[in-house]
C-alpha cells in the first residue's frame, strides 16, 4: 500500500529541487497505476518535475518503472524505429518492409494520430480489413513467418499511458525527462533489441530547433542503451510535409508507389533509404545501402509489404485503389516566384480540419481526407499554378485558407533545405 505521506514527501523533495530516489519513483508509479495515488497528487508531482527537472538517474528510474508497469514482450533479434511525429511522415510504411525484405525482422509498437501528427495505425487501418489484434503469441509467429509485425500498445507500459493522459491535461507535456521516459518506456516494453529514433526538428515538429532535437535524441539513445537496447538516432527536418501526401489513405497510396519503384518526392526518397540503411547497419547487415536498393529494385520490398498486409487481415489487392474522398479542391499560387516554404504546421492543420486527424482521442477520422502537396521549398511556380489539392469537404474553405497562409513565395531563387540534419 502506497501511503499518502510518501507521495507528499516525493512532491516536497522535488519542489525543493532535490533528487528522488529510485525506490520513491518506482513506488509513485506503482501507486498511480494501481489507483492508490490520486490524480491531483500525481499532477502535483509532475508539475514539480516539470519545473525542477530530473537528472539522468531519476529519468532512467522513471523509464524503468513505466516500462515494467505491465506486461513486456521480448524480441531481442528484432529492429524497431520511433518517430517523434510529423506531417506526412510515412517512413515506417516504407522503410520497415524494405528492412524486413533484407532479412532484418521487425517488431513494432505504433500509435494513433493526435492533432497534426498522423499515426501509423490510422494509416494502415485505411486498408480494408487490416487489423491490429495481435496478441504476443500471434505477433511472435508473424515476426518469424513474415519478418514484420506492427501492433498497438495494448497492455504495454500502462503507467505511461495514464501519466501521459494526465500530462496532456496539466500542461506538463514539454518536459525533456518526461518526454524521454515516455518514449523509451514503451519501446523497452515492446522488447526489440535494435532501435532507431527519428527526432524531428522544425515548425511542424514538437522540437522546434535542431539543438532541442539533438538534446532529446541524446537522451533517447542513452536511456535505451542503459536498458540493453542498441540504439541510434537521426535528427530530421519537419518544416514542410514529408513527401506529397498528408492523410491516411493518401499516404498509403504514396508508400505503395514508392515501394513499387515509381518516382517519389526527393525528400521522401532520401529519408526512407537513410532510415532503412541505418536500421540494417544497427542489425549488423553488411553494405546496407546496396541491400536497400536491391530490395526496392527487385520488388522484394513491395512483396514484403503486401505479405505483411495479408498477415494482418488486409487485402493486398486493394492497395492500388483504396478509396480517397471524391471531394477535391485545387489550390493555386497567388503569384509567380520561388517557394520558400509550404509550412508543415499549416498543412497539418488543414488536413486535421478536413477530417484526416483527431483533435482529441476518440474522435472519428475520415480515412479518405487529406492534403496533397504539389510543390516544395526551392520550386519555381507560376501564378495560378496548382500548389496543393484538398481531399474532403469538411471545413474545406478554412483548410484552403490555412494552406495559403502556410505558403511563402519569394521573388528570388531559394535553396532546397536538407532532409537529414544530423545523427548519433
């Protein structure tokens, strides 16, 4: 039984800026998960942590406590990746089938989208029949037979789920120790032995600067390695949407075209290849860049994606014609010039209004809604040239206004920004 005095002692300790012991942190997490610690006390503790911070040992103890708060899987031979979220981020849909086709098994835990950040689960669920009902035994069998399985969190890291919901309503989300422990606890509970973090930086990302992104990447890698996971990280740009498609079915279509060897936006092509190669290198596969190109050019990557879809209840035959909204509105450039940016945040908000995302958990999404981006930073455009297409009629007028507000055009040429900002 966790006593009220023990929680109050933890709050007072952190209010003074002192270090919480490993035992205190574990007891607080256990007490909150079991319902013995009320919301108001955990909220006070989280706010004290938000204001005073946590050192590395405290952050590691919190990560371990949340990872061990429920059942845990074990896939030590598997690779996994985690993205900190972005607009049009479909890299998991592309890179993981490539990796699996190269002989590196993948066991991945994914989530649903919230706000302007799309979720891999929502995207895959736009495929008719696709299911995430994967108990551990079935997931393990699928990893062995197919080499790729993706599931929801389920009972993994329930303490993190509960604490995150509380952080979301108490203004304590943007705390580096709380962010790091939340991400790594879920990944540690999933049990993959090799892990790549894709930490986004830019106006459409949670971390606005490359320096902030690197600080988070450092923490994620360090926590993972302390928990016995071989980890690496990329810092990548999120000032404009990744690729062209923003929206669930639209992103499946774009991923399928890439895996089938069709021309794709340069940023999507580069990043998908870099992520896949980094995962293969983590696993110890020699000449990973050549392996990635071979998997794409031979068709093995697409075949692996189709096999994975079939294994989880989807019909691969539908991948060519997953329905998107028939309500399409084209947006044109208001003047000629060079695209400085078509901002990720504005495009993400437009897609959200159209129905491609959810404002809060439980909101119903429209899998066929979204935005197709037709220009990138550095492109030259003419007046009245199409720059984007909106799919869906919900809030279409306001969505158009948001896209136009996100579009900046200059009279002088603009250099295309880099996709990969750093690595560790």
